[in-house]
């Protein structure tokens, strides 16, 4: 029986056209015309305002450069989303910074503005906030940006999961001074691996490009006065990205349809879907299920049932404050019970692959229902 996957690449055909051009021109190395055009095309998709994009080998490398651009030094505190993937927060450690984790709120599962305000009251000298838009759902950006402005803090948006999602009509990734998107294989569009750094000013983009190309100085020999990195995107994979970008809105629409089919099917069960505010339009990257507190069914019961039948599901991201590697880091919450930990204890991600047929989704739905 064919396995039903959580989320995997969906290829179309235009990708090969751009890749073939790279082969024909023998421009296989990092950088090149596909990288240049991918940057321009993504910038044009995201906003009519001026934004400066840099194609890189991963979303994580883009986050690392964003942290460097924000000026994080050893010992500096950075306020980070608690419920996210480790890649959001690890780059803070690369620069010697110290993560303080901010709990989620229940309306979007994203960083709580109340908890962020409380964190600034405790650590008023903090100058960087690292925010992730979880599962493609925009955070409460009016409140978050107002708090960052109040305390003079730089906002970095991790929009790895939320490309094409909007908050009050504005694309995620265009609120912060720096932002990133990811093109990993499971994202809404892919380059197989890769990411993009988004900057509000060209000097920042130029500095990030300098670091990403091993910090080579403008000299006739290899001159290095700073530590650099090999973070460039390949001209070949950028071609895949250009072809994928043509189908981004199509992918988002299919993800949304999957989400609402689940929501309708489960309306009589003691569960709810991952929420979003009326101010936003998520990209519905992953459809997630949250089991009611008083229900005896556990999320692992559902995941085990899916796995037994060849269906891939996953737990919700385990909050960073619960990860052993970050033991001892401060955690700021406003509710008596940590929201992120509660969601983690009751939630799971359902298959959200856009190649999944309605029949396959109905099979997933029947398996979930059988658990209750």
C-alpha cells in the first residue's frame, strides 16, 4: 500500500526548464542567473515595497546571518519563540547569544505578546526578538511589532513555514528588519534544500552576501579579515525554486482545502484544528489536530493508529524550553500552565501533502475517527 506522507515535494515541469538552462550554460556552481532571478522573483511576490533578498543554502544559514546582522554577541539575550523547530533558535548559540524562550498564546499558537512584554520588563536591555510563524500561521504582528518598537528591539521573522501567508494583507517575512524563508523538501515550495534571507536595506544584504561567500575581501588574492561561511545557493537548485515559485499560490490553495476538509470531518469529535486569527490568511502548511483536555484519547494513540496503516503523522514541535540542550534557559509565560507545553501534550500534525487524493484523506479521517 502506498504510504501517505506528511508533506513532500510536488514538482511540475517548469523546474526542469530552469535547471536545463543551467546545464546548457554550464553554470552549475553556486550563484548565477538562476540565483539572481530567484531573488528578484521572490521579492516581487512578497511585496511592492523595497526588499533585498539573498538566496542561501538553507533557512538555518539565513537565520544565522540574520542573527549576525542584528548584532548579537556573546552573552546577549535574544527572546525566541518557544514552540518551534530547533533551527529557529540554534543560530543564537552560533554567535554565543542566550535564548530566553517566550510562551505561546492560544489564538494562533505563536509567540504571546503578553509574555513578550513581560520578558522585556524582566530583561529591558534585550535588543533582538526571534519570532517564528508556526505551521504557516501568522503571529499577532501588530502587537509584536509595537512591543519591539517600544523597547527598540530588532525583530527577526522566521517565516520558514509561512511563505505566502499574510497578516492584514501583508506577507509574513516583510514585518521584521530581517526575515527568512525556507525551501526545505517538506515546505510549501522547495529547492530540495535552501533558504532566503530578507533584508529591509541593501547594505545589510551586501554584508550578508560577504559573509556567505567566505568573507573574501576585494583583493587580487584570497584576503580574509573576518570569519565567513560557505552559505551560497547553487544555481541549479535556484532553478528548481524559480519553477516552484510559479505554483506557490496553487500549493497554498490546495493546502487550505486539505485543512478545511479535516475541520469539517472532525467537527463532532472532541478535537480542534490549529487556530488562526481573522486578521490573517495562513498558508496551511501543516494541518494540526488538538485533542480536548478532558478526552481520554492521547495524541500517541492517534499517531500509532496512523503509523500502523502506512500514514505519516508527527507530534507538535516540542517546545524549546523542554529541550535538554536548553536546560537552565529562562522561560517566560503568562498563564499558570505553559501554553506551548499544553499544546505539545495534546497535538499532532496530520498528512498535508497536496498530492494526497480526497480518497486518501478520507482514509486518514476514518483512522482518526476510529480512535474516538
